[in-house]
C-alpha cells in the first residue's frame, strides 16, 4: 500500500498548510509507504486510509 506524495501535498494545501506542503514536496519520495512514515502522517493529522492510491499494491 502506497500513498502518492501529491495527495498528501493537496490535503495539506487544502487546509492552508502551505509550508508543510512545501516541505513534504521536497523531502518525501513520490510514493510514500504509510507504515514507514506513520509517525509523520500522524503528526500532520492525516489518515492514511483517506490518502491511499486505489491502484497501489
């Protein structure tokens, strides 16, 4: 299961968190492993289930 970085960025920008979105864009890989980055997603108050790519394995 992977999450497209763009989905995280979009979610942050929708909440008005431009600086965090910019940081995510620079620092995270194109496809994010929610297990590996669970702490970061929790810090950003993002639910991985809401962001998962439908086509990801």
